[in-house]
C-alpha cells in the first residue's frame, strides 16, 4: 500500500509523477492519498492512470481539494473498473454536481462494497452540516 501520510502535500504536481508510476501497475492493491492537497488536475491525471486498472481494490482520496471537475474525471476514469471494493471520498469539495457524478457511477459499478463520504457543507450552501440527497 502506498501511504504518503497525513499532511504530505504532493498536490497536483506530485500526482502527475505518481500517475506515471501507476500506469501499467499490476501489483498495487491499496492507494491512500488522504490529506495530500490533491485537486481537480491531480485527480484527472490519477484517474487517467487508473483507467483499466485491474488490481486496485482500495482507494482513499478524502480530505483533499477535489471539486466537481475532479469528480467528473474520477468517476469517468473508474467506469468499467471491476476490482475497486473500497472508496473513501470523505471531506472533498463536491457540490450537487459532483455528488450527481458519483450517483451516476454507482448505478454501473458492481464491485464497490464500501463508500466513505462526508461533505463540508450542505448542498444548499448551509455550512452547519451535510445532508446528501437520496437518489
């Protein structure tokens, strides 16, 4: 498992380097990128690198600066994935649009058994708490 550790700010540039290493990966099963200041661009390059991956089973992306554009690329990149069983996207920066991307992806995913989600603010902009719509 790759675990950069809490607070390692690899950011989008580090994600590019990691994505290069992940292309063609045939052994890495767990990837933890929590608290790494990953943004939309870093998420895009990682999603592209993971497209068609057949070994990754657990992915932690929570507590990052991933917004709606990152959500779109992430879930597009994970379409057709048949091995991912665990995904943590808690405390990302999705709006209703990003959560809708997740809902769409979940309709087609057949392997996920754990999904970790929390949101920074309610979908109506209320910063007091999070309520996700039930699709």
